[in-house]
């Protein structure tokens, strides 16, 4: 959706303002936030400054910057999430969601989660199960509404990043998950503590959460 929105912005800017638009990609909201704030090395989750044309040219030649100028690599973004880029948890202007190990399902949440309305309605109509409550996901009737990891793996679904990353933003989050008891398995899936405790049964007993990245 954000890529489509960016295309729409680009068309409007080009046609209405007569400004040439060049599209370039950034993989994560935090790295995008650094890019629009004129950081070089933003693709690696870092922020250094190249304020002179000479420094910018050197960064460009070294692959640390997309464009050979002193301007930000990205001038307009359709989505950013700057909290992790500029605040520590203690400095954050809003409280994180209180969703750490809330019950027997082993649910650990660091961000908001979304489930399609069709699934919510189907669970309620067929079983009177409320998928808007985390407590419901331990019920077999709820889990049967979703493809389990084994089915997705059989269909060729692969994890995008696996268990390691050279990007600081991702590797930091991976380390944070490990500190909370998560385990990354050979298939590249990250298992919360309850799923990890199931051993090989995680492939059929756990649900898969898809990240927007």
C-alpha cells in the first residue's frame, strides 16, 4: 500500500509541480527515517553526515549514499516510524503496548497486530470466539481458521530475513527478541517462548504473524 501511495505522490508532484521524480527504495521505516534526515550509511541502520560536496561525493563513490550531492537521498516518504530512531524506551513520548507474556498462549507483542475482519466474523459466527482478544488464540477452533507454519512451508513460503542480518536495525531487534526468550529455527521463523517449548510441534500448533516489511 505504501509503495502504491508513493507512486501516486510521485505522479502528482511530477504532473502538477513539474518536478522530476526519481523513485528509490528503503526497506524499513526506521532506515527510511534516517535517509530523509540526510544520513549517509542509512541503508546499514547508521547515521553519519556528509555536509560538504566532497564528503558527499566520497560517500557516493563508496556506496554509502544513493545520490552524488549533499541533499537527503529521500526527500519524501509515504510512511515512517521514527520512534526507534530517535528515542530510547525511557525517552519515548508514549508508552509501549503492555503486551509482554500475557497468558498461556505465550503471546508477546511489541507492536500492534491486525487480523482481517472476515476471519473475526467467521470465528464469531461459527464458534462464538472473539479473535479481538488474545485469549482466544489458544483454542483449536481459532487456530484452524489460519494456515499453520507447516502448510505455509509446504507452499514454498520463506522467511525474508532469517536468523541474522547485517543491517543494524534488524540485528538489534533480533537481539531484543532473543533476550525475551524467542528462538529462531532453521526455517528462518522466529518462535515466541511458548512455541519454542513445543519442539518440532511448532510447525502445526503455532500461528504465523506476517510483518508489514
